[in-house]
C-alpha cells in the first residue's frame, strides 16, 4: 500500500508595510489588508504585520538597517520563514534585507499567484516573461536559493543556477517567449479580424480584481467561466456572444482583474491578453460598490486603461453587488449619470445593463434583403439568424425564402443569395 503523501506545511509570513509620502508609493491600511489577501492567496500563513513611517525610502534597505534587524528578530520570534514587503524592492535592497528568512516584495508575490493561476499556454508564457524580467537584475547572490523550482512563495516558475550561465539562458529564453507571444498576438488579431467580418461589435469587461466580472460575464452570456472570490481568478480572456434588447448581438470579453501598484512589467507581459480591451468598441468598468475602497480601486483601473491608451474609449460604469448595500445607500448612488447598478449574483439590473450596452455600442447600418437558400446553404442561413433580424421565412420549391434585415458587411457577403422581391 502506497504511503500517503506528506501534507506540505504552509510558509509563515511576516508582512512589512512602509508608510511613505505619496510620491514614493508607500503602504496604507488598505494596501496592507490587500497584501494579506495576496499572501493568503499564495498559500501563506500570516504570522503578523509590522509597519514603519519614513520621510523617504532608505536606498540600502528601504526601512533602515536598525528596522531591518528588528524585522528579522520579529520574524524569528513569530516563527516566520518568509518576510513580504508591501513595496517594490530594488536589487540592492533585496540583497541587503535577505538573512535568516527569505524576503520577497509585492511584485514577486503577485507574480507567484499568477504562476499558480496560469492554465493556458499563453497565460504561462506571459507570467514567465514577467518573472524573468523581474529576476534578471536580481540574480547576484541569489543562485543557491533560486535554483530550486517551487522552493516557496515567490520562487515558482523559472529558476536559475550559475549566475553568468543563467543570465545568458534567461536572455535567450526571453527572446523565445517574446517570439511565441508575438505568434499569439497574430492569432488573436486573426480571430478579431474574423469577428469583425461577422459585423459584431465588442465590449470588454474590466475592473479591480474580485469585482465580480466573471460572475457578471456568466450571467449575461450563459457561459461557465470559473467564478471565485479569490484574487486573480481569471487570467485568460474569454469571449462570448451577447444578445441585446434591440435584437442585435455583440461580443463580450472577460479579462484579467487589475490591482493597485500592478507591476508595469506585468501589464507589458499581459499585452496579448489586454489587446481584447484595446480593440473593444466600448468598455464596461465593473466596480464592487459594496467595498468601501471602491473609489480608490476604480482610479487604479483608470490608470491601467490610460497605460493601454483607451481611457477615452466609450465607457459604462457597472456598479456590482448592490444587493450588499443598504436601501438608502443604494438610492443615493443610483442617481449617478452613465452608470448601471447590478447584482450579478442575484440577477438584479441585468436588463438595464443590456440596454445600456445597446445604447452605447455604435449603431449598425442595416440592409433589408430578400434571400433564397438551398439545402446546402445552412451556414449562410445561420449567419442571418445570428447577426440579423428575420422578418419572414418560408419553404417552397425545395428552397428557403427569407426576408431579413442584416448588417451591411453581412449583406455584402450574401450578395449571391439575394433575389429581387416578387
């Protein structure tokens, strides 16, 4: 009988926040609470939290040598084998802070979660690209620790052995990944071109992580995308058709959630995924209105949209989880302009959202046609039903005769089936 596999003990982590002036991007109560969620998402057992207030970051250790020693003493006293900083650490700071306990920063923690969550080949490539770009300048003095794949939180994904050899290997691997991701972009461009040929406008769901985008996506389209209250439940984009009140059909895409201080390298690495947002006709910004920090979270989303160059794209605010609000608070918020209030989980406000999408999407120029199809023209008939509005359909003389209004691009595709009206 095979012996049971030993249960892996979760790493105990001490969290360190540094309150700095805004220009340095310091911690806050909200970001530290979010760091705790991230650490738990990565499988850590939280040993405690330390904070320090500084006027400026220390170039050598971020927090000063005295405080660094205190952090390691506190970690030892609490049985923590990992220290996680709620701030990006430079290669020098990371090297100086590492002692008896391993030290990682917020970016490394996020990358670790992405490495756990990536399922598709595209997602795995994008995560690895971000990890390698992060690791390359931080190799000095880290070879022994990072030579073990899966050696703990912050080390999953690519590893390295000897310093100079691995620098060359990483650079070669980066080139290979970029080539593969470029191939992904080309395939996505072809898919989008095919969708454009179908004359279907696109809408992209964006929002802070855990805002409920995937639940809303499923509620609107009938899809079965994985839904989870955990951070970064969605990494790979999904596109489905959406029926609108006017009878039109559109395409809706679900995308990766954003987060405050999202590493720039991660935004760049996920460019292939985020191209779904760049190409969308309209953007649906989903916000968890029940979260007291949702205004700050919404601003973080707007920052990423600005990085992508789509901040001026037509955008509809979708305030989700209204079922968690008190009635008076809901009434006060519902006076907002260009906003829709929904509960994706409870199914509230979905028809209002469909109408809002319908009104915001660019109008299609429709063409009325009289069409004749043979029994072998099933694909073309299906396109008319999918994209157009069938006014009349009858079977006679072994053919299907149809009167329909269809988008202009589809009308051009169906010219050979058009007949004069009797």
